[in-house]
C-alpha cells in the first residue's frame, strides 16, 4: 500500500467522537460554503448532497455559494477575506489547493493559510478512450504513444485538474509524450471524446460511465491504487503496467485561518456523521464519490504531501497556466 493511500485510509478510519458541546454563539445564522466552480459540477454536487444533513446536525441551514473563477482561486480569496467565525467555509480541490499556486501568482498559500476541517471525498475517475480507438488496455495505449511521440491527445476539464495531473504523471511514469487539450469544464470534453476529437482522458465516473455502458466510450483503468467498487471489473493503471501509479481526485472542507478549535471540532464531527448517513452514501455512490472523513491534522498532512508530490510533477511536465 502506498504512503499516500495509507495516509488516506488512516484519515478515513480516524476515531469518531460524538458531537462536541455546541458553542453558545455558534452557529447563530446560516453557514455559507463557498464552491469555486459552477453549479452542476462535481464539487457543487458533492456539497449539495451533504448540505441538508450537515445543516440538520449543526442546527442551521448550510447554503452553497458558487463563486467560479480562476480554477478556484476566486473562492480561495473570498475565504481568506471572510471572518474566522465558522459561518463561512469552502470546499477545496486537488488543483485548487496544491497546483494553482504553481501556475498563478497568488496572495496566499492555500495549503497553509486556511484552517483544515476534513477531507470529504475521493472522486472516482476513469481512464477512457473513444469506442473507435483500437486500444483495450493501458499497455496498448502506451505502446501506441511510444510509437508516435507527441501525436496522441488527451483532454481535461482544466489546466491543473486531476485529469490533467493524471495524464501528465502517466507521461512521466510510462516514458511517453502525449498532448494536452484543456477544456473549460467536463461537458465539451466528453462530447469531443465521444466524437473522437481527442484520444483519451482521465474523467469523472459520473460523466463517463453512462457512455461506457452505451458503448460510446471504453474504460481502460482507474488511476487510484485500488480498484473502485463502482467499476470493480476495471483494473488500476498500476495493475496495467505502470507500477506505483496513484492519483486521488479529492475534495476537502476548510475554514478561514484562526477559526476557533471548538467550531472546527463541531463541524468535523458533524461531517463524520453525515458521511456515514445511508442516504448520503447512496447518492455519493451514484456519483462515484467515496467518503474520506479525516481529522483536521490528517487533512493538513495530506495536503502538504500532495503539494510536494504535484510540485515535482508540474515542474517536470513544464505545465503552465496557458
């Protein structure tokens, strides 16, 4: 088991205490959760599934506030400027927290300038190809890429997204050269993938599985170290000839720096309860979401490890914001 997977598993299995005693003055009004992406996307869907249960546990409504811009940078800025009173929180993503600082000059460090609360989910991604491509395994695609360096193309929902990072890591780990085609979201990416305008992609299960089931796309692998319960018949990239390959597309919940420890503990405990709720789990499963509740400390350590790892990959790949 990889160190990253061990850390995630330890975080997910952290002892769950009961809800701490409610602070007398918190929450005194609805809790706003900033989502730095458009409505209907993966981050938005995840938080809207959690919001009703979380609100019931905390005794105030939880309102999702979509603030798209700069691949999550606008949301980071809003959270940094918000009062540290527990009434404004934010969902952070792998790219938003660990990659954006490498691509854009920011006035803050997302990994260290916020208060971590908990990891939320691992978003199942699939490596898929159009149905008309001949490759039926990662090994076959890698062989084709080696035969024609710089010819095969892959799409991602944005520069620095989990799909972009996974493909860049595959290039480095497998010794191949493929061409990145960035999109503004997953909709057009999937359309172009189905039509064969691009050769492959690491895209979310929620957007790809329906097309795999109808035969318009073919699933080659999952990028995580372990197979997904959602598609147990699909092998991992590591099983397919790229040892050690492991990319987790994660979301986590954060608060402004200086948020009281009691408030953080209360939200963390409520999240652990919500992430075990049967209705939440059923809705998550339909979206390819795997709960990853953690302690704040484990989440902080995880982000720091991710930052180190993806800094190496981004610099080796020469990834820029353009």
